[in-house]
C-alpha cells in the first residue's frame, strides 16, 4: 500500500499540494503533474459540495467536490433527497481493497 | 504517408461463454484467413492483439497458433477502446512503411479485469461503471430535461437493430415500456440501459494501398483518426459533455476532410443509453435538432444510421473486441454487405470508441 492508502486506512484523508504552484495534485502524488515540483502532504478539507448524485437501493452516492481539483465519489447520508451544490461534511474515510468516503449533508 | 485500408475481417459470436482468451482470439483470426482471398501466413508482417485480459504474450501466442512469424507483434490495452487503439497502431506501422499487412485481433472474456480501474482512488467504493453511468444519466436529465422514455428509446432501437446482427449477444427485442420497467440498477439506470460485458473476439486485416487489391476489390480506407486522453480519473470529468470525444472528432474530421453531414452511418460507444445521446451531440451529428429528437426520429422511421449492429447495448461489450467489431460493421456497410442492416448508398462512416467514462476517446472515419 502507498502512503495515501495507509493514511486512509487509519481514517486520514490526505492529499498532496504542490510546494511551488500550490495546485492540489489528485490522485495523490509525490510530485506535481503541472510543474513536476515536489508536493507536500496535508489533510483534505472535510467540507465539500455535491456535484451530482444518484441512489442505489437505500444508499445515496455522488460526486463531491472538496476543493478545487479535488473530487471523489462517496456515499451521501441524508434524511431527504440531496441536492446539487448542497454542503456535505466528510464523516468517515477508510481503505479496504478500495478507498471509501462517507459524507453527511450539513445544510439544505 | 501510405493509404491504409481494411482488407479482411472476422468475428465470433458474442456470448456468455467462459472460453480461454487464447482460443477466443484464434477463432476470429482464423475467419480472416477463411474469408480473405489470396491471404497466406507469410504475407503478414504484423500481429497485434487488443485485450484487457491478464494473460501474457498474446501477440506471440496468436501468431504461433495461426502459423505467422511477424516482424511486429504485441498487445495493446486501453480499457474499452483497446480495439481502435490497436488498429491505430497497425495503421501507423503500415502508413510509415514499417509493415504492409497487419492482423489486428481483439477479444475479451466475460468477467475480464478491464471493467474496474483499480488505480482510480477518486471513485472510492463506487468503482463499477454503473456508478458513473448513473451520474452521467442524472446530470443529463438535469441539464437537458431528458426523460426516462427518451433514454429507453436508445436501448429499444439498439436491441431491435441487434436482432439482425448474427454475432450479437442479444437477439431479443424490447419495447420502450419493457425497458422503462426493467430491473432497477440505481435510481437513474435500468438494466436494459446498460451494455453487457460478454465474451467475444473480432479481427481486421489492414493493408497498404500497395498490396490491398490482392485481397479485396472493395477496400475500405481509414481516412481520419482522432484520439484524445484527458485523464484516467473519472472525477475530473465533465458529466454532461464527452470532451475527449469532441476533441478526437475534430481531428478525425479534419484529417479526412469530412464534415459531420457527410457521415452516412456511425458506430457509437453506447456503454449506457445516455452515452449515445451525448456522443451523437458531441460528434456534431445532430446539429439540426436535439440528440433525443434525433434518436427518437431514427427509431420511429427505422433508420439504422446510428449503431446498425446494435451498439454495445444490443451486440454486447467484449472490451478488447468492441472497437474492432465497430470497424467491421462500418466496413460491411460501406461495402454494401450489411444485409438487413444495410444503410443505402453509404459512402462514409464513423467509429466512436471510448474508455473509462470518456476520459479518453477514439474517432475513426472510414470511406469507400
């Protein structure tokens, strides 16, 4: 497992940010895909917004934008039907064969 | 640069059969020998395999099995568009003069590993294609007010057209109502809106203008090629536009000096119903109307211009074979050999093949 997966397994969602051009590099990488300079590891923001969503069985899932250039697919916990642009908070992240992100709606 | 054309082809039945990839590849390659006049093993200078299978050294294995000792032989993998990628490599070898005659054989077995891109951590646990298919569909409904009926028409049309394709996985017609009421996969996808992974193999023989007339009186030329890879990660995608397809099509149209109005028949990568609606728009095939009205009109008038062999939804989707099977369909159409599927007087055709939620696309223009 790489550093990203190891940290995620411990519940830490970390991302990489270029030390030079400050771009988020995602998926995480030791160097920047734009300028090829080194990156630093830092915790991802834990608040994002829903770009789009759907539902399988009783579980909402969707594409969440956490920061510029940082989007992930995750479960969305919501009592009501979610909406696009709705704010969500990262409730849980983990790694077991795949990465796993669970978000919770925090505003309507 | 030498002109490169299709000199022969062969394809297996697409099925649920569990068969070794090595055997599957041989099956369609043998057909090329059986149906191409004057073809002998010693004339072939290249054997390229396209597949997502984990088996190794398949170019050499296929070459040995069919008795060819090629100068160039290897395997190409690019997920769902492996087939057209392999054909473009073969085209380039021939156009540059490195080879004259290349056999391209693509295939995959049901359950192949190409359906999930494990590297893409941005997909989280939602790494099956049904999840991006659902988000594409939901976003299309939101932006274009697309209805479930309009989506179902794509599937009804393609299942109907697949009935006249002897190699297709499905030979069963479905009404719009049956599709709209088929098994729920997600809130935005029914099972009959999805293409189905299956086993299958397809082969094309490519040859230079210097030698192609030895094998066929009706060569079909690859006149335009466009490819674009935007990313590997799904999460970087726009959800309502296939931007890699737009870019690839512009290059293909320009290379072949073709405008979208010139296209008589097209094979479109309908991994899900919504993909056909998105692709016909992004390939500029629907500039006079909306994509949904364009497809509805084709369905109502039984016009097979889009996906005459039934698309991925009707014919099945054995990843490494799909792009090659699409090329074979356009070749048969332009040779006036497509039987019940024939579009009258087809002169130019287009192939659209893409991978991983259109993070990359290939567009080819073929002409007689």
